[in-house]
C-alpha cells in the first residue's frame, strides 16, 4: 500500500490493487512525466533475492535468457515457460554484488517463489522474498542536478544497468527513448526517499501514469496483455527476454520451432478506441464482422493519444480492419498501423520450406 494517503486507490479488481491510481490530476501527472519528472510508487511488485555460488548457472538452465555469466550491474528481462513454450512468468532481473534480484507482478510473487524453490534440488542456491519496494521515476528532468544529487549519482546509469545504494537496494535504468529509472529500496526507506525526491522537484504520480507510459511504448504486461496461450514471439519478448543461442530449457522446442518457421499465431498491436462511453476490459474479445479475431489487453486514457490499448490479434490481420470490442462494452477500435510487427524477417525453416515448394528462389 502506498504510504501517501491523499491518492485515489487503484481499482481493487485490477492487477494494481493496493497502489495509488492517481493524485487527483491523472492527465496532469502524465504531462509531468513527459515534460518534467514524476515518482510512481510500485511497491506492490513482488521482489525475490537469489544467493549462492550456483545461482546464475542454475537459473540459466531454467529460463529463456542467457544469464549464466551475467555481469555485475546488468539488468535484463527473463521468462519461465511451460513445456509447450507458453509464458508462465516474466520478470526484471538485476545482478548486483553477489545477489540476483527478480521483480515481477504482485500476483506472481508467491507462485514464482514456490516454483524456483522446487527446482533447487542440490544446487547452491537460496531463494527468498526480498523486503524491497520499487519506486519508478519517469521524465526528462530526472537528469537535472537536484534529482541526481538526491539519488547520489553524478549522472544517470546507462540503460540496462544498476548501481548499489549504500543503505541497501539499488538504482537501475530501463530501456527506451524516455528516461525511466527505478529506485529499489527497503520498504522502511520508502517514505524518506519519496520526501527527498519530491523536495528535489519530482512530482508524485499514480500507476495510471505508468500504465499510460507503458502502453504507449507497446510494452506488454504479464496476465493483462498475455493469456494462458501466449508464446514469447507474439508479444515481442524474443531478444529482450529470450536468448536464441543458449542451452536447453523448458519450452525451448516451441521457441525454436516458431522462430524458424516465422509464424506465431498472434501479434501484439496498439489500438485507438472510441473515447465515448464506458471502457472495455482486458480479456474482452476483439471482433471483426462478428468474428472474434483477437483479445483486448490493457486499456488506458492517455493525455495525448486518447483511449489506447494493447491487443493480441490474429497474425496477418490487416491494419485497416474495422474492429469492435465484445464483452459488456462494445466500442469501435482501430489498429495503429505503426505498431504492426515487421514482416520483413522470414525464419530459416520457413524459407527452406518455401524454396522446396518453389515459393522462393
């Protein structure tokens, strides 16, 4: 629960229950994230800490990312798949000073902890919950001197890197054209960090602002923009979270097969929705001419783009297809053509098949 009491709480039925949704001016908070600097408490995220001499090689064998020799201070994304290659867990992974930190969705913390502990066997690995909170900072003014001095940094970290904090926790910078920094600190220090950052000119904002930022960047969220059938290729996790040149892991056969054939069944796209009336919900079907062609993900009101959403739709669906949401709320939706995945790349296996059939020479 956020320690700030003046905020409006996030919907209790959503994945951010227990966090602050906004502080009375959600669109103003988004504007501040684009032009200034904001602080968003995401302390409801679950954080795990892995210790032990074999933790990196052990995790490497279980997951999709190449982490056996992950250098100190590096941040990456990682996945756990089921035997059919479908995504079960997604997390951010930070390697720092002999500890591997994983942070994931609130509702996946306990299941991920239980799964990892079951897989330890005789390896020198210990997996424990970490009493750490994630504070996310967004905006170009994070590079200003007062903020850097508050963070205790001469400059912002490079993208995908982290640096330890003297009093526990760490600061990391994520990837992308917009500046995004996480301050991951012991929960007992959250109020102090918030007060110092606000004094340095960083405005408090709710998770509504973070979700608008994430959706505009077309970054999927586990369990909201994915379902029980999602494979990594459908949502852009090949590369950022899946390394294609590493040893065996659960679900690898599906990853390799789909990569070689180049034909995942669905693709992640951005949508623009009609802003009049109620908002549809994640998981609602997307329909074209009365036929279901996809699944709606996160829906959020954006300060510049209006009502936007992420969706998984059938591969090959034309961008100009007229869509309507199903479920309890029917509203018109249009695919943003700039969000359509590239079709330039053809998997090596698919290319070989086409050559055999005379489709490519």
